[in-house]
């Protein structure tokens, strides 16, 4: 199912195989539940499946991303743009971008753990806001301790780009998903780099 709906491009990818084996081959058939419960249940299944596996932090991150992306799909929060770049925001690939019909983007940065990585997420969020002044940015994580630190920094004004720090298996995630569910998202129009009343070239 992940391949069919284009959440993942390659059926041979290890994360695809692990998600199917540990969580579900068709996540759309998992009974409806709150978004935070979906994250808890899916992450728990994955951790139990990999309990005897060698520690693989990169796989943790990939599966967490697939859980969040599949939940957005389940809640019909579409279209979503994955590993997306934005015109005039160089060298940044956003985990998930949504584009509101009111013409501003919403960036979702996904991290299983934070440590100092919230700083990079904030820099990327600032770059997005520099180009799109109404842009919103949410940092979504499973790292409660570090999330609390990042939340305090956001409240103190130390984070300039991130609007919210969300713990994925908490009620805050349910509130975020409910809010996004009420919004209308579209494909943005193609942006020309230069527009002019006339273009002069050599005759």
C-alpha cells in the first residue's frame, strides 16, 4: 500500500519491508483510532518486531516517518509533498510539506529523537518563512524530554522558525491532526522565477 499511494517509491526498500512485516501491509485497513494511538500502536509493533534486531537508528527514523505519513493519508490530509524542496529555499528538503488553499506552506519536520537537531529544523523553518512569510512549521518527535526543552525555547523566543513542537504519541498530535483535517490543501501553482511586461533579446 505504501508504494501504491506513493508514500515510498521502492518496494525493495528495507523500510518498506519492515513496515509491512511489523505494522501492516495495508495501513488503510487498520481500525480507526486517535492519531496518537495509531502512532503508539504502530511504533510499539515496530519495536517488538525489531526487539532482537541490531540497533539501527536510521531505520527508526525511516519507520517513524512512514507512520506519520501513513496517518496523514488515513486522515485524508492531502496532497502532501514528501522530501520536498521549495523555490528560493536552497539546499533544504522538507520531510513533509502541505500547501494551504490560502496560499501558505506548512512544513512538518519528523525526528524520533532531537538532541541538538531541533536547531537544524529551526534553521530550515526560518528559511521557509523568509520566502513564505505566513508559513507554519511543526517539529514532530517521540523524544519527550528533548521536546520539553525545545518547547521552552520556542516559548522563550529562542526558536525563530518552529511554531510548535509536537510529541507524536500525545494529545497534542491529535489536536494538530484535527486542525489539519479542517484545512483545505492544494497543489501550488507553478512559479516562474522571473516575470516581466516584455522580454528583450538579441534580434
